[in-house]
C-alpha cells in the first residue's frame, strides 16, 4: 500500500516539475516567434503538452516523435500560428532534451 502511495506522489511531483519546465520552454519559444501570449494561456497549453508527452512516451520507438508532433500541433492550434512556428515554439524544449540526453550518455546516467 505504501508503495502505491509513494508512486502516486512521485508521479504528481514529476508532472508538476515537467509542467514548470514545459511552461518555461514554451514561454521562450513564444518569444522566439515574437507573439504576445498571456502567461496563463502558456501554462494551460504546457499542462496539456506535458500530459501528451507522457502518454505518447509510453509507445516504444515512435512515441517521442508523436509527442513532438502533438506538441507542435497544440502550439499551432492554441497560439494560432502555422506549423513552422509551432515547431519553433517547441525548439527550446527539444534543445534541452537533446542536451540532457547527451549529458546522460557522457556521464553514463541510466534512467528507468
């Protein structure tokens, strides 16, 4: 019973941290595209994108690519931009993910 409660708490805390980082990177992306969006809308979109990243991440091999496509589509629809700008909004998050993956490989960090 304690293990289930611990897992739920860990999952909620991880999601909150993921939403915080996703909000920061989406905010940076909107500044790259030079669109003015309220921070409240950025936080709302980031919460949804974080959930879709987690759900698509469960699919082996192509799940990450589907997550990126879904995030770009959500940027396109929610911020009323085209596909190119939707991907540009997602660019800071992708750069961070690539740097984190490279550091994990360099320092031999194994993630579950």
